[in-house]
């Protein structure tokens, strides 16, 4: 028997090194997509309505919000000086992207706990687990997005070339939620309070981000001095404000994204992502001790 | 020089001590974490160094909590050492994650893909072996059902099937063999054997020391996170046994001068010589047989009541019988003495008590009841126990030995005042692979041993002896049972006497040899089935005493040699305890087939050849008038005469037995003439007074 080539399968010294991450992830791509595929299959296998749920949920919420804003608070809605875009698509656009963000962050946070039998027993790059929970909701998002485009097309009869900005804006959303997911899942392993905090935080974020109202409303409120003006800048610190506004700009208004928001969200999401990768990698090797 | 496939360098693993909700607030909590305060840690592995080479099977043993699983986790890459480094040069699959990561809602097939992917297989590779995996799991008809409809057994089967087909170089096995049914366990063992044949590296954690011993090339013992590596597998296992002995309720008594130790553990005794176990893992145990069912002493609650340097007193009540053992064990002068006694809490129809001693397969020779022999090899087809020689009632000692320096000769002796003792030796089945020595004490019906109260049985002695001691013993054993005549020697056996021509050292008797038999109630009772004591001297005579188990008869043979004339005078007395009717009795001598002439005072003749179809004894002489002697001769054989000093009692007869015996028998038959039976009253009766005379070939003489 000729000696086999000495390939290192596992070296404990390299496990904590950040440089190892891309290499590991490339090697583990099949595991990553296997996990995503597993989630998709398991979720819809016994649901009669199947992928329709990806639409039913945001539409129901949209109709509810539309009812609330069109009839209950009708007089309070400030008129905008821009092209009229129906409230329905505005809300729908906010909702499907917010839902992507919130479901990926919350499932990522709990993902290590949910997959603890894997983490405790099998060796593979652990990044795969939270990443799979931020990739999997893309399926729902895509279905919702197609639905949004069809509704938009029916109501406005036009689609803008600026849709291609999505190629930049969506990755920003993805890296931001992945980064948050990595950080929060790491923290959740050590401090189980994080899970509850995330739930509270996401509910808070739902109202504190321009999900079911456009950003203009906040600006109007501040300009009308019903709120102090610094509040508006505080509000803008939330990267989701920038992301959702830019998404609306290019999907609904057919305009280029606002450059300030674009740069700000790119910086924040990158920062978030690399911090996430760093913290996760440093801690991941000993996850199994704490689960 | 082989290259290591797993390298561990100064590996240390510490676990933080976690304290529940205080994690966020109190000590070891969030604030401390931010301040960088260290909390106390539990050290699971302490500076472990070793290399594992390609193709090795390595066992890791140790008590619970000694760090075995942590070590396996570190090798599997599931967790990282706190300090030190581990490098693994090959794909690892651990059989510890059977079915881990199965999603209950997915089908078996989908889960195979998923699980194989987690173990590092590409989808294309899985496509190649998927059919084999399904076949191996043996649940093809359910493979497209979601796995939450599976039974737990099917779950494990499919997990194992995947793990064994992902074809990694290193397998980690963690106690996995203890789950699943018998068939699955066998399949697993078989598969592990196959993997070993294929040159895979296997790291194996188990409490089953037998399996570890059988499978592993090397064994690492972990003790509180430290690695203890003895040079050989068995030495490490011995050390481990010793170690658990110290920690738990297991007791050692030592004969320090001779390096002989006995370890008592819950109704089981294991023997060690020079730190090496000389009994097999089953050790020595006691069995109480009740209603055809054996109750093993280890199936009981044992407490050690007294323990000194060389003595141990242990009490144990069996779980399923109202019987309380009390074992007193002493060890000194290379001898382990077990004085078993028991207390019956209620009257119990016990049938027998047994003490079974299990020895490793390496012991391959025995000496029992005058026969020296080899144990047959234990083959995979041996499903039951095999007895090596027919057990002999009353034979209370045996030697077991082998030509191996590390295993001393053993003498097993079972002494009891109760007569129903015998020893059985043989092989166990292939799974246990041991030699057994089973010391039986039969308990007759209505014996006092079945009554309520305390009964002591006797002594079970196990001694380590040297080869010289054995040879001396064997010599004196034979000596004690041999009467030297001029050119004939008579060997006293259990209920018969064998005669040997000293010139040729060949026996001249065969078949029944010299014996006596009675007809009682229409049944022939030969002296061989009596229970015989060891012969002893009385003046010039030798006395053999045997007792019937069935009839109230005790035989006493008084043998007086007249060496110069090659004559052995024999007096057969019989002690009767109750009145008994004996219909007929005889004293016979079975000679080898070459004897062809016979002669009495009344007639003479030749023995005809025995035809193959002959199945019965055939009297050859015609005249049955009582006479004094019968002689036989053969070419180049000493003439043999069976004579009696009693007048008009014995008819002398020459007999051809059945074809299979192929012997010549001369017999003196006593039959009552007027009365139909000999009516014997209690007391001593002389029933035969006579002897056997030999004459050398050249000086053939007819008269005495």
C-alpha cells in the first residue's frame, strides 16, 4: 500500500483563524444548501397551500394595515409631493422585505440551539447553520417579490429600469441580516436572554422602521414639529430605514437609490457582517461545550 | 515508519463551570465576562499526548467522567482543546452521531443525502452508493416515508448505514454497540471488523472490556483526564480493573509474597497473578440450581462484611431465591480458599450447587481423574458448552495448565463432607471463549441442605502450582493408586482395577477390567458407578471403599499383594445399611482380546472369535458346577487365574462379551441355590474371598 497523500483534515490551531472561513465555507457549500433544502422541504411538505403562504401572510397583514390607515387614520395621512404610489404596494414592499429581515434574524439567533444535536456531534464549519437560516427565507422573499411586482404592474402598468439596483441593495440587506444573525446566535449560545431580546427588538424595529409607512411621514412629522428634528437623524441611524427606503425608491418610484443611504447601509452591513464572522469564528469551536 | 493519522500534542481541555441563571448576574456572569474575570474551570483532559497510526484500532477506556467522550469529541473536531494542538490527517466519521441531524419530516432517502453531506460526501458520491446504503439498512420499503414514522431501531439502522458507507479513513465509535437489538449489534460488530480489515483507523470508546480486548491493538486508559498508557492491551485493562476496584465496592485480597491476588466484586471473584488476570472476565461464580434453573451469585446484592489483608467475608442475597450466600475467602501460600456457606430463609428444593471457574482460552491442558488431555479448540460453530472428559463422581480435584510462562498451573480442588461431588471441565461457547471448571455438589432429595438454616458446603481451593509440583503430584496420584506386584502392576481406579504388564507397559485388562457387580431388583449395578474414596493402606493391605448412591450398600475391597508370586488377594466385603435382597452378583475380570484359552478345574477350551453381529454376553463353558478357579492364557501373555477360597459358592465362567467390547471376560458368579435371593441383613458381609494370580509366560502352571 502506497502512503496516501498527507492532507490535513482538521487542525485545531487553524480552527479559530478568520482566514480559514472562506475556505471552509467553499468546502461546506453542499452542507449549506443541503440544510436550506431540508428547511424548505420540511416546511412545505405537509402544508396544502404550500408556497402560497409566502404570499398570504404579507397580503393579510397589508390588507389589515391598509384598512387601518385608509379608514381609521385617514385624515392624518400627510400628502406627499411626489408621484402617487398606491398605499397598498408601499405597505406590501415594506412588509415582504421586513419579513425577510425579521425571520432570518430570529431563526438565525435560535438556529444553533435548534441544531444542537448537529453542533454537538458533527464536525463542519458552524457558520453554515446561521447562514442557512438567512438564505432559506430568500425563497419566501422571492415569491413575495414576484407577487409585489405583479401587483405593482397591475396598478401602475410600468416597471422601471432602476429595478437593477436591487442587485446591490438586496446583498446589503442579506449581509446585514447575516451579520446580525451571526452575532446574535453566538451571543444566544452564551446568554439565553438574547433570544427574548431579539423578539422584543424585532417588534420594536417593525414600528421603528419605515415598514408600513414611508420614510417621508417621519420627515414630515419632524418638519411639522410634532416631533423634535434630531429625532429624524436618530431614526436614520437605523440601517433598515435606509434599506427599505432605497428599495421603495427603485421598485416603486422607479428612481435611483439615495446615495447617502446606499453608502451608509453598505458600511453598516459590511461592519456588521465582518464583526459577525469574527465573533462567530472565535467562539464557534467551543459551541458544543455550551449547548 | 508509519505516519500518524491523528496527532495530539499536549492537549488540555477545560470546561467552564456553569451555574444556571447566575450566568448573567452573579459570579461567572456577563459582567465578569466583560471584565475578563476568569472563573473556575473543570479540567476534563490534562496534557494528553499521543499519536494514532493508520490502520490501528485503538480503545479508550476509563471510568465515567474520565474524559473519554471529550477526547473523542476533540478528535472529531466537535470542540476545540483549551490548550495544545490536534491534527487529523483524514476524514473522520463518528458512529456517535447515528441519526444526528435527521429531520423528522424528510424521507429516509432525503435524510441519507443530508446526513452523508454532513459527513463530508458530495452529492454525486452519494448517488453512487445510495442503493447500497438502502440495502444495508434493510428498510427499502420505508425509504420514501418520512423518518418520524420510523421506529427508533430503523432510525439507528439508517444512521449506521450512512456512517459506514461514507468511507472515511477514521472511525470514532462511542458505545454505539450498546444500542439496538442483538442482530443489529452483530451487524455493527461485523461491519467494524470489515472496516478494520480494510485498514481503516478505528478509535473505540467502550466499557465492554471484552470487546476492547478482542478488537484493539492499543488501549489508552484515561483517569481524571490523564492518560495512562501501559505497554500492552491486557496490561492496561488489568490496571483499569485494579483501579475501579479501588474506587468502587470491589475488594482485593492479596497474597503479597507470591504476587497472587483475588478481586471480589458483587458475587464474582477474579484471580490475578503478577498483575495479570488469569481467570477470564467471567471469573469465579457460584450457582444455586433450583427447578432446573441456575441462579448465579452475581445476580444478588453483596456486601463485604469483613476484610483483612488475606481474608474477606462477603454476604449476598440472591435476587430471585430466598438464599443468602456467605463466602469466606482466604488467600495465602499461593492458594485461594473459598469457604462457601449459605442460609436458606425457607425450605427450598435445591438440586445442586455449583462453582464455576472460567479461565482464558490459553489454558489448554488438563489432568482429571487420572487422565491428562488437551482441551479442544473453541470454534465459531460452538454454540453450547462442551465437556472434555466424562465427569467422575467423587473426583474432587483437577489441574488446568498450559505451556505459557505467564499463566501458572492451576489446581482446583473441591472438598465437601457431602458425597455428591464431582467436577466437570470443558469449553464454553464461542462467545464467552473460556475454559470452565464446574465444581458440582448434587443435593439429593430430602437432604438437610434443603432445610431452613445455615449450611456450609466445604472448601473450594484454587492453587497456583509449578510444573514440578504438578508432575510430583501426578506421580504420587498414580503411585497412591498402584500396587506393585512382581511383573504386574495393578492400578486402582474408580470402582475397578486395571492390570499392566510391567515388561511391556501394556495393559492386559480392558473393558470391565476387574470389577464386581450386583443384580438388585432385576438391574445390574456395577462397582464403577459407586462413589469411591481415595484408596488407603491398612497394614499390608490396600483398602478401597465405595458407596452406592442408589442402594444402601457400601463396598470395601481389601487388596493384599503377594508380590513374589504375582498374586493379588482380594476380599470384597459389603456393608449393608438396610435389609436388601441381592439376586445375583459376580466378580469379573475383563482381559484383552488376545487371550484365547481358558481352563477351569472342570473343563478347558478356547475362546471362539466374536462375530460382529454379537450383541450379548455369551457363556462359553458348559459346566456350571461351583469350582475354585478359572485361568486364561494367550500367546506371549502372562497367564491369569481368578480364584476363590470359598467353597461351593462361585461358578466359574468364561464369557465372550459383545463385539464392540472385543474382550475376554472371566467371571465368578455367585447365585443362591435354594433361595431365590441373597437376603442380606444390616451389617458387614464378606461376599468374595479370593484373588488373581499371574504367571509368567514361561512358567505356566495350572495349580495354585
